[in-house]
C-alpha cells in the first residue's frame, strides 16, 4: 500500500500548499536552532557564531528548499504563477501581437461556429420528422427522364406486397386536394392531405397539441375531424390553444380540429390540413390505375436497408404490375427519393462545400496564429536563450510558450464564441423571413462543443510546434547570433513565408468559390423568365363549392372577374390560367403525336388552360405561329399553343406548327377528366420559367380556357402600382360574387406579387452564396493579418539592416520596393497553389453552379486582384515604419 | 574536516541511511541528521539540508510518514516514522547493497 500512502502524502501537500510551505520553514528553523545549540558555549563561541556554523553545516537553504518543493510537486505551481506573470508582462509589452492573435482565433472559431450553427439549423435541425433520413418518397421512373407519382391502386399493391414489406417499416399513400377553409367571415383555399391511419406513425412526429388521426376516424360513421399545421394554426387562429375541439368549416362542412402538428412538420409540402382519406370527395380517383397527379406515396426504410436493397425487394411486385397492367405500368419502375431532398433540396453539395469552407477558414486561422507565435518566438529567441542560460530547463521554456498560446486560445475562444452567438443573432434578424423556424436558431450545445475542441486544437497546433522549435537552438548559438545582429534565422522566416503562402492559397480557393457562387446567383437572377413579372399580382380564385359547377358557368364567372379587375385604377390587364408561374401547383397531361406510335404515358407535358389575353397580360413572346384568336376561344377549333421546349422535344429540326397532337383533359374535379382532345399546334411561345429561374423550363401545352374550363384558377393581373393595388383588386373580386374565396401567394397567402416570389425562388442559392461569402471575407481578412504579421516582424528583425542601408543612401522607395518584392513572391506562390487547389476542389462546388464555368476568368481576375490589394495593404502599412526609421537609432540596435 | 562533494554519496544511499535510522523509532529531522552523522562520521558527509528533500522522496514513496508532535524540549517538531513497506524496502536494499559492496571488495582485493 506504499503507493497509496505516497499519493495521500502528495495530495495532502497539494491541498494545503501554503501551510506546507510554512511548515517546511518551521522545520528548518527548528533544525538550525537545535544544531546551533550544540555548538554554542563549550569553546566560548557566541550564539551568532554557533548559528553561522549550523547554517554552514546545513548548506544552501534556498537550494534545499527548492529541491524539496520540487520533490513535493510544489514547484509546478510556482511555475504557473511565474508563467502568468511573464504572460501579462508580455501581453502588456506587445498588445498589437496579442490582439492580432486573439482576433485571428476569434474569427476562426466565431465564423466557423456561426456558419456551422446556421447551416446545421437550416439543413439538418429544421427537419421536423423523426429519423428523416429513412423517410422516402416513392415515385416511378421510366428510365428516360420521365417521372411520376404512383397511382393510388399501385401504391396499395406495393403496400400489400410481401417483398416490399421486407424493405420498409410502412408504405402509405397521401391524396392531395384543395379545400375551402372558412373561419368566421374569411375563407381561403388550403391544401388538404387525405391520409391513411399509417401516415402519422410513419412520420414519427408527435403532435404539438391534441392528437393525430386514429384508425377510428376513418370509419364512415365517424365524426369529421382534422389535424392542422403549425403555420395554419398561427396564421388563422393566432396560435390559440383553445383550437382543440373547435369546429371549422372545410368545403362548407363543419369539422372538428383534434390536433396541431409542431412547427415545420408539413407533408406533403402543400398540406395545411390532414383528414382521413375515407373523407376524400372524389373516391373514384383512388381507384384509377392511370391517375398520377397530386399525391405522395411515403415509405420508411427498415433499419439496415438502403435504397438499393429496397429496390431489389420491390422487383417482383414491379414485374407483376407491369404484366397485369401493361398500358400503365409496363415502362415504369419504382424509385425512391429522400423526403429530406424534397423538403430542402439536395443539400449534399452545399454541406460538403460548407464543411470544406469551415475547415479552410479554421486552417487559415491556425496557420496565422502559428505564424504569429513563430515570429514572436524568433523575436524573443534572445530572451529565451538568456533564460535557458540562467538555468530554465527546456521543459520549463516549452511550458511557458504553451501557457501563452493556451491563454491566447482561451481568450480567442471566449471571444469567438461570443462572436458566433452575436453573428447568429444578426443573421436571425437579417434573414428572419428567409430561414425556416428562425426563432429556434441559436448556437447550440453541440456546436459550442465543437468550438471548444477547435479552440484546444488551435492551442496545441499553434503552441507546441513553435515551442519545440524555439528550444531546439542552443542558447549559446542564439546569444552569439544576436550579438552580431543577425537574429532572423533564415529557416524561420522562410517557414513563415510558406505559411502565408498557404494562407493566400486557401483564401484564393474560398474567394474563387464565393465568386463562382455569386456569379451563378447573378446569372440565375438575370435569367429571363419568359414574361415580365413587374407589377404582376396573382390571386387564386375558387368559387364556393356547388356554385359555378358547370364549365360554362365557371368560364362566364372568369370573364366577369377579368372585366371587373381591369376596371380597377392602375390595372393594365387581367387574364386567367389554371396554374400561374412560380405558384406551387402544376399538372401534367400525356401527349400523343399523330402519325407516331404512342410511346407510353411517359409523354408528359405541363398543361395550362388560359384566357385569350394571357400572352399579352404576361408580356410573353411568340417564337412562331400565332396565339389563340377569338375563333379558337369561341368555337373550340382544336388549337394548341406549345412552348419551345416541347417543340424541341417532339419536333427537333422540323416545324412544330401545323402538327396534330392529342392531349387529355386534366381537371380532376370535372367528369370529363382524362377525355382525349385532338387538335393542331398553331403557335410556339418562348419558354416561361414556371418554378425556378435556375431550372430549365419543361415542355408545356396551352389550351383555351373555353376548351377546358378549370373549376378554380389564378387571376393574373398586371398593375402599375404592384402590391398597393391588391386591396382594391380584392374588393373588385368580392364585388363580382361575395362568396368567392381569393387568396394570394401559395403557402403564405400574402399578396407580394410574382416578382417577389421569383426572387424568393433563389433563396437556397442565395443562402449558400451568403455563407461561403462569409467564409471568403473571413479568409481574406485572415490572410491579410498573416501577411501583415510576417512583414511587420520582418521589418522589426531587420531594423539594423534597414538602418545600415538607409545610412548608405538607400531611399525609402527602394526599401519599400524590396519589401513589396518579397510580398509579391508570396502572393504569386499563393495564387499558383490556390489555383491548383481551386481546380482540385472544383468537383465539390460544380453542382452548385449555374451557367458558370469552374474556370470563370472574371472570377479569377477579381479574386487575384482582391488578394493582391490585401497583400499590398498588409505590406505598406508596416512598411511606413521602416521608412520612418532613423538610421542612427536603428544601427545602435538593441 | 574533509568536505566531500554531494556527488560522492552513491544515489539512494542517503535514503537508505534515513530508513535505517528510523528503525530506532519516530525521530524529527535534526535527530535523524545527528544519527547519520554519528554513524558515518568522517566517511559519509552530506549537507544536512539535503536530508529534507530525501525525506520528501521517502514520503512520496510511502516508506515514511510524518506528523507533528512535541519534542522533549517542548517545541513543536515534525516526527518521521518508517512504515511497514519502508521496512520491507530497507531489507531489500540492504541485501542488495551488501551484495554490491561484497562484489566491490572482492574486486578491490584481487587487484
């Protein structure tokens, strides 16, 4: 047990260090007193003589005490106090250096943490469902780029298949529909998801209030109930907790709200209300094998099964369906898309790019601090050598330097964390309307933990290495070297230059990345959408259920609406379409080209039914042929207008005009749904971007609204005053029929105009651009600081040399030019290295670019210019000190 | 009195002497130094001050413990006491030391 006894002794000593110190002194005094007593008296020695003898016999008291304290482990503590003293003195002596180092660490940690927090929030944490990565949207692909959602019967066949059951925890079909929600006097159209009992358990999300839908709710005799989204609850009911049990009117039927889902938990993306699928009005649609629109089929992968294996499990059922229903299923194979991608898009490229950016910024910061500390160590090599010569051990010196860098990192870390918290707050304020669930955006614990480890890592990276280097030189060498004034150890200055070169390379990569993203954003934002969106407002107009049920009645209603809105002051024109551009809804139809074998149902094009003046109202342009004329509208002559994308797809190299095609009626709410319509292509319009500017437009066919009249639709109004006209327009709509429900932009139901919607459609692009730009700006600043440090220390080291040269007649210009020449080499090295790095890292970012080459010359020229300017500034600033140097003082040296 | 430099004491010897001394019973530092001085008069000479780091080392190893007590003269003093493991260690070291001295003696006699 001797080890334990020993440990107990040590701990006791450590715990009461001051008392032990006193006791040691007391013990020695006692010893000396006893010894002195032995020598006093007999030989007639005086007390003071005896004391002297005792002291001599005892030896060097200080030495023995130090030795004893060292053995007892107390010297360690002296060292720490000493380090702290050294440190405060050193910080006071060179506040500029400390500020630069702390700022560098703070920037590195702060910016990295803030960006990672924001990215993590937007890309990962704002996902509302449990284990979202296993949630899959099931679709069908034809192998030629065709894509559709499965019909309800197909989804049901999949669900019941034994093979499918091995791949998934569950499969469920969701039917979408637009319903009229009336609360008090206000009515609006909202998306309704009609779901099966498996739906909510599959999402793995608990309701915020109340309950989700239960199997009993599906019974025919069950009372009508609904679960609503958090956003609808906030918007329509002001977040009132008394919503549970309240009756609301859905399509004029009283329905009880039984639950509210948590923020962001919205699926399908169009849904604001969920109801049992047995309450869906058009049950016949659920039986149609060929009906693929407005639905989602959702599945959750079993643990341990990936997409590829799941597909293998589904092969038998897919083959069976292809045999049983050749017309509908022969060419189509099931496929899976992560729900995550549907909610926030494919974020992998963005995540990878951001991770690389964060790593680069952190690396830059570390290189900077290492460079600064190294320069500092070189500058202090004499001091350290003197301390070594006076007996400080190598470990002692290393420890002092380590302490310095640790304290710098701690300060930088604290400041960086504060910076991150502040940055996140600012972003939340600035981008509040553009980020999902921004109220939950904080620097969270995990990210803080990452920041803390980053701090520690920085300390180790930046501390250990210069410290080890510093102590490798023999004291005598350094002392002799500094006596001759040539302290600037060549190797060290070359090393620092290399560090800055690497920094410039990293900064260049980030700047190029940011530049390319900005260029892409600029080009995407500048894409001609094919119409003039300025001042165009859209209103989704839905007749009350039951009214205007006949196509003729509805068409007459739309006519009256167009007339009424055109009469509103400030309105230029008004038109009607089933689904307006940049709305979220759209529908496709199959196309058959006369004289060609019918391929299969993969011939899908987007289907628009429009009023006669739609082209003029939207300021669209014809690429060939003509638009619908009065005769087309009046007598259903069988005329179609298509877009260029469709013309190119079906009649490449030949003229589409005059070709005969057959499309099918697509309005689900009409009895003639799916009925074929044959006719002639009379015109080709220039492509209109329907969803996003940075996505190539899809093929489209336009049909006169009198040929197929949609049961509801979008009133498109071109105004001179934009949003300010919307109250007058809403009044005009109500004046036509007060029962009409008119709503604004999809999702938000506000009236901001199509121009704003277009701008918002680039939000993901803007988001990645903004974050990478933050990194790039930070990188530029850090590289500048690094360059400044190297040049400033270079000048400080060569004070004597510069003094001598000035005394010998060198002009200021000559000296500055030499400094600039050295800087230029670093910049050139950095640019060469950075271009290589940018080329290698290009793969990461390629997926985020739009209409921009990786080698975009403008971006590179601008980036190199920026870096050059930063380097110039970082050189000229300290260079002024060199020119102000008084040669006589400089040469007198230290 | 010939003064031998500290280095002439074989490493560990002082610790062994202290342990040996403490077999007499609990002693304070000065008493230990007096005893060692008497035992090795004019042969092993160390600065008395180096006794204390040695005592510290012995305590770290758990071979010696200490506590404050009263000396016969009525002064407060720290008394050191050998532990059971200290006694065991002393036994081992003494025999090892004996073997070494024996070997040295043989070599020297042969020479």
